[in-house]
């Protein structure tokens, strides 16, 4: 089985991904998780700058990369993600692509 | 006799306009101090060919890193994509305990990004600030913070920057109680834009805060030791000072070369003037410090010479010895 498509564990669903994003983003931004909803906008509602988002991406890549080899986030795509919900859907989709 | 702790400084060999030659030469000179070791990070072959006498002196070790982040690379993606770059590897050396501090004359944004991502930020400090020493005749420099890291900070950040810079000044120059001023367009408490008006009451809780200062208070011994402001005005102020000094020194030297009498007088005055000019040379000040990350990070200016690197390594080593990072972290907590 090629390493790039090897799935270590069952891919995560949207709820699990959202929970993971909330947990790490709350830690990075030092805010309460309850503020981080699907509709929350990174810049306007959470005051998350690009450096904070890169921190989040690096953590997600490290953590999800252990479950799904080859998982990564493109920097170009990151600039398009405005809300927590969009980021969650993106990660779920990428996990699917990596697992395919 | 007190024993001096030996520290190792990771030096980015590939960063700066004059890398690797001047950086390598500076690193090789820096280890003349037996209490300082240097981990020189970058392309091994290029480093080795730039080493004086072709061999690493005692106390200098080379860590191979194949990528180079250019001065004009976009910092975030450069750090993400070039994981084997000299900047990223130098920062990781501190994280892994191989080095106690970092010196880089490379891409400031990339150094900041790598330090935040690999070393982490102080709790409560979402964005680090850049503290630059401003020369003051006859005494220790003033500290200007923030000199350009965050152009649009929240008022709370200025209070944090002040607390950290005050502790940094205390540690570096043994100033018992640094005086802190908020850069504004007037000395009265109500002066300034919305940021300054909101930051003022927060700064009043920081020990040593004396109120607003103006641009004219830079470089004067009887004003303040720390000037705090946002990264936008801080960078404008810094560049204005540099430009004014350059213009002034050009004028003075042109006058001294303007007539036979002046040239004759300059033979007496010139040695004193050159001595004075040297104290304003950015190669002498030892570079800027990144405040708010969990590792001593010194950013030397882009045109750093070997001499600038020697001084930056000495500053980084001194700061690592006196545990300035932990002291600043506590200062932020105390500032609330």
C-alpha cells in the first residue's frame, strides 16, 4: 500500500474536526472555547491574525498527519478560509482526499 | 570569583546582505570568548569555505541546513515550506536545547514567525514585539519598542511591551528602575490618537511609567529609558532617526572639507568625531531583541558586518546568562 494513501485510523468526521479546531484555537488565542462557533470569523470575531492561523495549521498537520499520512493545508487555500466553519469543512475534505 | 556560565548561540549563517562571508567571520571571532560557543547554521560547504583558515576554531560548530530564506520572501509561507532553512534550524536548535539563544541578520518576519511557531509565545502575549536600542551619548541606549513587528496592536499590547522592555533594559544595562514613556504627539496625558488614549491608563499600572514623550525625547539621557509605541509609528520613528543622523553626519563632514581652514581644523576634530560616530554605528549596538517569545532571539540589521555579528552574539549570550526571557515572562504576568 503506498504510504501517501495509507490511513492509520478512521478519518475524522466534521464534529470531531470542529472540536479539534476549537480546542487548539482556544489555546492559541487564549480565549474561551465557547466563543469559537462555526460562524465565528477568524479576523473580525476572534482577532486571529495570520500568524495564529499558521500556528493552528501546523498543529493540525502534526496531529492529523499521525492519523492520515499526507494531510496538509495549502497556504493559498488558507487565505480563503474566513470562518471556523469553512476551515472545518476544508479540513474534513482534505482528510477525505488524503485518505482516498 | 564568580564563574561565568558558558552559553551557546545559534547563528544563522545565511541571513543578511553580506552572508555567509561576514556572518561566518563574525561567528569565528565571537568564539574568542571562551564562555561563548557558536552553532553556525546554514549550508555547510559554503560555511566551511568562508571560515578563516578554512577550519572551525574551538567553540564553533557547524549545523548543516540546505534551504535559505531570502530577505524578500513572504515570511509565513517561507517558514512553512523551507523547514530545512538556516533560520528554522537555528530556532529549532534552541528549542532542542542545543543552543541558548539565536542571532540572525536575515528576514525579520521569517525569524519572528519561526520563533513564534517553534519556541512559542509568552502566555497572554499574542504577538511579539521588536525592541531596538537607540544610542544615547554618554550612557546606555534607550529601548524603542515596538520597532515594527505589529503595526496595529491593541492597547493592552503596549502595556505588555512596556513591561517586557523595561525588564530587558534592566537586565541588559543594569538600570535599577527604567523610566518608560509612551510616544505621542504631546506630553499631556490626553494627547494622542485612540490607541494612545486607551493605552495610557494601562501603562500607568506599569512601574516606571512617566507619561507621554515626544519624538524629540529620543537620544536624550534625561528623558526615558524605554519608549513604547505601536509598530507603525515605532518603525517610522526609527527610520526617521537613522535618516536624520545620516544627513547630519554628511553635513558635518562636508563642512569640515569645505575650506583649507576647515580641513586643518578637522585634523584635530576628526578623531573625536569618528569616536562619537562609532557609538551610533548599528554594528556596535548588538541588534534588536524579539520580546514575547520563549527563547532569546536577536535580530541584527540586514547589512551586518562581522563586527555586528560579534556584538550580537555577545548580547545574545549575556541575555541568555541572565535569564532575561524568564524575567520578561514574569514581568508580563505581574503587569496583569
